[in-house]
C-alpha cells in the first residue's frame, strides 16, 4: 500500500468534501441552520460554536478523512485491485451508509453544548443537509479514487480466457 499517498488522497478528499459542504450550506448558514459537519464536530470542544470551534471541527474532519483514505487504499489494493474515479465512487456508497448511520451515534446533547443531536444522515437538519452529506461523501470517494493512483497490487495476469462453444451438441451425443 502506498501509505503516504493514501493519507494525502484522504486529506485532499476531505478538503473537497469540506469545500462542497461550505458551498452548499452557505444559504443555510444565513438561515441559522447548523448542517455543517465541521461545526457539529467542533461544538463539543468550544461549548457551542464560533469560528474556533469550526476550525477545530475541520481539523477533526480532516483527521478522519486521512484515516478513511487509508481504508480506501486498502480496498483499492486488496479488494478491487484498481482505483479511479468510478471505483472511488463505488467504494463511497457503503462509506456514505456507514458514516450516515454513525452520525446518529454522535454523543451530542440538546442543551449541554448548544448543538442538538444531528441524527443519522443529519436527518434532524432537513432534506438539504441529507443531500449535502451524501454528495460530499460521494465527492470524497471520487477524489480519493482519482488521487490514489495505480495500486501496487494489480489484477494478476493469467492465460487468456477461452470460451467453449456449447451451442452445438457433441457428435457423440447425436449418434
């Protein structure tokens, strides 16, 4: 596995996901909705929010992105034995499911840190937040798949497949 490349790909994918969330959530920030994962991750550290809490949450998010980049690399190396945008997108589908369900288990109370529980897939933040969550994770997978490059463990080359024509019965069976 290309460990440094995996971490770098994960960080790049995390930056792309954070930028996508910021771009999509700009309108909801003006309305006071807290659908940004960086803001949610930073709130427990700074008792409610603010710019410093967002930066801390962003660092937490990028740390998770680097770790998940290593998981993606393991899948590219030993499961799919290839990478790329499409493979990254396909790996991102189970990732989005696991991450969405994990959001429901975040230890956030309703009043102790000033941020309510986000729910699975940010369901308590509304349909736009769910969509942004899913799209950001799919963009993450596409970016990691494209940035990782060719895996060291490629598909083994073997003899070419030879198809046997079974459309006709053998001559012995006809006699």
